[in-house]
C-alpha cells in the first residue's frame, strides 16, 4: 500500500504513536525515535518546521511485509520476482507530489535533522535520488544529504557506483530529483543493486503499482504519490561532507563531495516528512534486506537455495546465513561463491542445511560446531573488493576498499559415518494434561 495508506492503517490499528508536544529536530526527534525502539511514530508538532515527521515504518520485516500486503514468508520470493521481472511504470499527466510547486527554494523549512552530536551538519537520511545515466537511462538510489544552505546540499556519492559513473559520463554535472516520503516498494527498490541499465522504478512497479510523473524543471520522472520532490542539479563544485553515522553505527569520515543545487520544490498538500535513523533498524533493513534476493537468485543458479538472511550482527551488510537443500557434495562451496557474487560487499557467509533456523544465531552456531571443519569446509579469499563500511578493511584514500572474505560450509556431509549429524527430538507432550499452564 502507499505511504499514506500505510500510515493510516497503522494509526487505525493503534500501532502509530502520536507525539503532540513540541519537539526539536536538534537531536530530540532522533532521541525519541531511538527510545521507542523505532516503532512507528508521528510527530505532529515540530518546532523548526510546519511539516509533521514520521518514522519507524520499515523498522521490521513484519512491517515491510504488511505494507506490501503480504505475509513475511512471502517477502523473499516477492522481492526476487520483482528483481527478475521488473515492470515499466506508467507516466501519468499529474501526481499528488506536485500539488504545490515552489520555485523560491528554502530547504530550511523542511524538518531536516541533527541526529547525533557527531553530525557534520543537518542531514536527510531517508531520501531517494533519481538521475539519468547518459547511456544506461534512469537510476534510483540513496544518497545521504548534508544541508549546506537554503538551496544546496552536499551529497555522499559512493565512488564508481551508479550516480558517480553517470556523473563522469556527463562531464561532472547531472540533473537530480530527490524524493522524500516514499512507499515501501520505492524504498526497497532504490536500495537494490540491479544490473546496469535495469530501472529500479520498474522493480518498484512490480512490487506494487507505482505510477510516475515528469518533474517540473528537470528531465526526470519521480513516483507520483511521494510527499516531497526536490528538483535540482549535481554541480562540479565540491565541499566537505560528514562526519555522519554509517550502516555499522560508526562515524564515517569527512570527504570532499559534490554539491547539489536545488531549483524547485514540489510537494503534496499537507505533506509528511519521513526520516530514518542512520545505523539503526530501518537503515539496516533498507540496505541489507534487498541483498537477500540477489544472493538467493545467484545461488539458485548452482544449487537449491531455500532462504537467505543478512544478519543484524553483521551490520545488515557484511554477514549472511544461507539455507540450502544440499544434493551434491560441493553445493556448500558453490553456494559460498554465488553468495559473494550476489552481494559484492559481503565479507563472511555461513551455508547451512534445511533443518537449521537461519534466524536463530544459536542454531547457526550449532551447525558450525557440529558440521564444520576449518581445514576442509572453509573458503578464504584474500585481497578482495570490499566495502567502505568495513573499518577493518583496507580503506586507503584514493583506492577501492579491499578486504579478506571467508565462507563457512556448515552443511552435513551427504554420506555420514559415526555419530551422524541429525538431532534427536524429545516426545511432544500436552502440558495441560499434567495441570501445567503456559
């Protein structure tokens, strides 16, 4: 369902906490969201802005599934199908996101937040950015945005990724549309690394109907029902960006990054500003979960994959547990290689059998303890392309991050000797027969 529809559904069910007292964007809003454990919350009275703020809408797989109108166990196959079979969205004549058009830009009217005292400035952490690559076409992704003044941001643009590559092709300047207050389908699609030239808005439209509308001042299209659209251009000038929390919860360093000049703001009537907390659950689910279907799809090319979990203990980015149906002695090691292919930033992965609950770290550890031999079942890869989020990797300035990677095949051998590998279960009993409740 759409962004507003989901807010209304949560409100109707009594699951949306409404804060009516005045709150500040200076650390206070972020502190309240954190104290509530990122449960859905709606701030009606923000001191620095006339716009309300909502958070916590994608803070669990259950919420994400419900917003898409499916059960949690349907989420992985639904995402996998949308990645494999995107549907070109319809361009419509007008959208709710353009009910109000402002050509006199003042970004300070938005409830842009200071999250922690380490922040280099006020940040937008929840915005989806849309650009067009001169050769590959439309691309949608996330860029954190540090407020510079009334009509400029400094954008963190990761080197050699979609926007950076498009900028180089375009001579260093590029039109951009920044969308705030998006459906879960749009958020998940923006966070997914699709093959070059595949439109993320097509994935969003495959997840749920997502119409798009042309921008007012730039040659780009945006989701028709998002809350805010900031239309502008990435220019050649650069400025200091950071520090700011990254996905690991560690403060990222200061870099020279491109400036974005905003020339027009459009929004819905009575728009709602959406925020997320950097390094917390919403950030982790939006970043990590879209990698589960890409790993799933790659592994299914070599063996039967049953489930994938990008673990929160691995910062929802660096670690994965993969469940397979083992049919060949080499399936575990094949799955390891495919997992690293499906998620290039993955650092460690564990492959387990169908009887292991990948969402229970104790069960996964049991599989490692009883089914894994380091000299036979480990795959160690040195000097591999890594992630700039990994503080223990080689993050030398001016070169791509590198790291060592490890895969653990914790599946049981197909032919077993000795004690075997299957756990014995105790007889199930009905405690009520013995006068025991609960």
